[in-house]
C-alpha cells in the first residue's frame, strides 16, 4: 500500500497522520499548510518530517509500538520510514513492555517490523531487564525482540553478554546465543560468592528463575572475586532461586581449594550449601598426593572437605602402589585420612601386604592403614 498522509489543524499546530501501510501520528512540524483537499495525497519520495511520533495498532486496535523521532524520511517507494534518534515504547496487550532508544531506526513491512541501530538501550518495564546493543529488531506479531551486535544485559538476577539475544515476553523467556557469558548478581561480590556461566547458548526463564543450556556449559564459582570451583558438562541448568547447578554428560569438576578433580556423567551442586551429589559412577583425583578413587555414588561436603563414597569403592595411591577397596568410604581431604567399611581389602606393593576385614582406618598417601573388624586375614607376599 502506498504511503498516504493528511494534515489536520489543531489549535493552530500542524499535525500530520502518515501511513506506510501502517497508522502513525506525527507531532508538530515545519512546512507549508495544505488544504483539506490534500487529505489523501501521497507524500513525495524523500519527504522528511520533523519532531515525529509514529505508532502502529494491531488488528484488535491495541498499540503494537509508538516511536518518536527527531526526523522521519520516507523511501522513494514510500514503504520504509527512516527515523533519526528514535525514542519509543513497545507494547503487548496494550501495555508498555519495553522502552527503547537508539541512534537511528527504520519501520518496514507495513509496520510489522521495527529496526533500530546504534547505541540501543531497551529497558524492560515489567521484567526489569536492560539490554544494550547496536542492532535491534521488534516483531510484535511474533512476540520477539531481537538484539544483536555487542549485546550486554543487566537484570536483578543476571548480567550477560552475547552475540544475540531473543526475548519472548509472553513466555518470560530470553534466548542468548553466541559467546554467552552470564554472571549471577549479588549485593557485594567481595563478600558473597557468585557464579559465572559460559556457553554457546543459554535460555533464561526470568519468571521461573531458571537458566538452561543444551550446549556444553561451564560454571565457575567466585569467592572474594577469585575462582574456587569450576564445573563443565555437555548440558546443564541453574536454578537461581535454589542455587542448584545440574550438569549432565561428560561432567568434570575442579575444586581448586581442596585441590580435587572429579569426573562423572551427572552432578547436582547445591552452591550455597556447598554440597555436591553424584548419583552416577565417578572418579576423584587428588593431583598433589596422586590418589585416585572411583565409586558408583558420591556425596561431597566442600565446606568441611568431607567426601562419602559408596558401592564398589576403589582407592589407589599411585606413588606407593596402594589399593583399598570397600563398600563405603569416608575421605577427609584436608587430613587425607580415610575410613572404609564393608568388605574391605587393602594391598600395597612394597612391602607386599594384603589385608582384609570389615573396617579400615588410615592414610593412603603414607601407607598407614589399619584393617580390623570380624575376621582379619593378613597375607604377606615375599619379594
């Protein structure tokens, strides 16, 4: 539909209603005063209006958007409006959901698409988010706001940067794509721990306070702005309210303060409580003391440096070639003492010793293990 415009006289001020296959309202402007016979005349190609307000209603009559501009210039085919310094509101169900400003903008596709460019700031009126970037696209009929090029975002829950952000306001969902880095928000990062997430893509459900990723995800915990724990997996989620990190697929965790490394196929980490639950076969490695422990289940208390392992537990001291097997194992990482229970067997190479019993207490790093309980069998193998 070709652009049409008419001019009305209200209180002596000229106000033009301009349509590019859309409906818009234009504020006071300079120019000659045409008569009523010009009400249906098309604007001339390249027509420029100043101090303009454009707005677009939907089929139900409710506004989809309203944008003010210092100037609006129409394309030669009268299908595009170019806006200088746009400042406007984006609507949903008749309510403002985002306020936007930018250096320049365009209205296209009969008003169903708005493009903004340069120093964009989109402020969420309802969700409290602020998005910044250099390119924005608003498609109200699809309920999607797209921000691209050097994206940063802030929210009471989260701070993030990405190549692109897609906001679906009805679903309270934001999709971040490309080089995503997100950090949880705390009042004082110097005294409170916080998390940093990195992935190719993240989906954030701000109403549910949940973040998900079907791509490889890296989560780092910071205390006093220093990294203390790192965990990676092939996919994962973060419950912001519960501070629960759940990772699945080739999971690896580095506990830098202990120090200790863990690998498994699944991990649930209660960050605030400093508890890690692993309900899949796992491997723990203490790199300094060269101790390696495997089991089918594990529970780690990071604050107290206590680890409880169960089912087919095997602890190996690589330096002294020691091997301890049991049904259950309590491991104090700080003191390097272990308490093994169940069907316990302890072996070492030099001197060659084989001990079996129902309980064992000792250290694997210096070969001081005492096996007792029930019937104890001691086997000494000569060199």
